[in-house]
C-alpha cells in the first residue's frame, strides 16, 4: 500500500510540474475481469477473478523530445493481471514496466529504453520466441510485451524504414572465466521493417533475427509451467527442456486492408532455427544439443467499431531429436466493447471476450494427445 501511495504521489507531483520543465500528461486504466477456464484435460471449469491497474505518464520536452512510462503489475506474468488468491492473500505490486525517451521530427525518429513491442498487432516476436505454440499472444502475456532496446526510423522513398535492436537476456548462464560477460556474450535481436502504401492498402514487410547466442526458446511447455497457476497459454501436455544458445531467423509481413467500416489485417510469417547449442558445462545435459526446426504463423483479423475478431494458424516441425515432431495450433479470439459511459475525463466499458485455442502435437513414434482451451471472459474497464 505504501508503494502504491508513493507512486500515486509521484504521478500527482509530475502532473503539476512547471511547464518550464515539461508538459506532463497522466492517464491510465483500471480493469476487472472474470475468466472461466474450460480445458480439454480437466473435468470441470475453473473461474478466476482478476484485476489490473495501468498508470501512464508522458512528457513533452519540446522540439520533438519526449519521455514515456508505464507502471503496472509485473509479477504474475499474465499480462499484468492479478488473480484473487485464497483468503484475498495476494499482494498487488506496481513496477516500472516501460520507460523510454525519444525524439520525433518530420522525417525521422528514435527511441531508447524499455520499449513496447506491440505484439498483439504484430506476431513476429511470438513466432520467434515461442515457435511450437506462438498463439494467444505469449510475448504479451508472459514477457509483458516489452524489451530493453533502441529504435530508429525515418522516411525512405515512398515508405518508412525502421530498425530495432533489443536485449533478450543478460547471458548469466553462459558466463565463464574465459568468456566473462562481455558485449557480445549477451543475447541481442534485430528487427527491420519497411512500411509503405499501395493505394489505401498498407504493407509492412519485416525481418527479425537473433544476432547472438540467446536463451529464447522453450520447445514445449505445460499449461502450468509459466506461473504458479494457469497462464493464458497452453503449450502441449508436458514440459521439455529449454534450448540454449542459438540464433533463429523470422520474416514475413502484415497487410492492412480498409474496406468501408471494416479494417482487415492479414499476417504471414515464417521462422527457422538451426545449429548446435554451446557445448559448455554450464548448460549441463542441454549443451551440444542439435537445433533444427521451421514454422509458420498466419493470421486474419477484422476490426469494425467496437468489434474485433481474429483467427491464427500455426504449424511448426521440429527435427532436432532426429524424429519429426509436428505442432499444429489454431486460435480464435473475439471481443466486443460496450461503452457504458464516456466523457472528456474518461470512459467506462464492458468487453465480453472469447478465446479458443487448440494445440496438437504429432510424432512418428510417440502418440501425443490434443490440448484445448475455451476461455470466456468479461472485462470491465475504467479509462482516465
């Protein structure tokens, strides 16, 4: 409680900062939701009651320079949502989730800090970091949709070229007396995009590559692996080891097509990972492992006023063990926003939401069952 009051006092002080220093804008949202978990490997459903608070601060420093920050809960690793525990014993902590500075001008921009990744609208990070089950936006839910890095972009020809470098991990597990923790011993990824228009259609091709050996791929996870209870992601029926120290490569495009009152988005991405994990004693039995997989992700999304719906399909083949393991995943998401109150100071909305995830693994020698998740939800959100 003291921490929360301190943060609120800090934001209040910032909001009254003299214009000579900065023009601060304080906003945020408070949300409550009910989730009814219905999975294929349980006989009964399970209802969760959750809440989330986002506090946002933005400062205009003049001449195009700005500072932005997001304070939210980061401990649950469920997109910032906290689930009510037995006896209301849970503790809701607020942390600085995003914080970055930057500059905008007519022809270019740059940002540096803990940047938002916007993975709900762009699945390239999901496919790269979770190739065997990249659906239901795992980077947003499990990695809280941000990473430390830098972005620079500007107008080039008819479109806009952007380059982003992010730090994936501080490679502590690979530190040795010989290697230490030098500049290139940490994990980095680079993403390049070039967005342009053909008529009223926006095309956004992009490439994402991991530059250095990084600990980024959980080959398969059980529903309860990512946090102590259920996470909003299902990745098969059993957990297998994390593969360390390799450099996957992904590419594809998003295409936005307006059609009257409806905006359609089509996305298609491919990923490839190959090589050998470092044969180092710090990796134990995972050192010297072979990596050989390829996968795809296709999405079609429609948005019209308060209504959003999308469908994802993923198929990834892993030949790392010598026996092909094929992961086939399908995901359906729909949400409808009902505006109950709106004013110049904020609004109050209800959002019925439905998710359905089907995850299937097949092997030439080992039979593996299917996993399904049906998740109806009801959100209530006050934005201010």
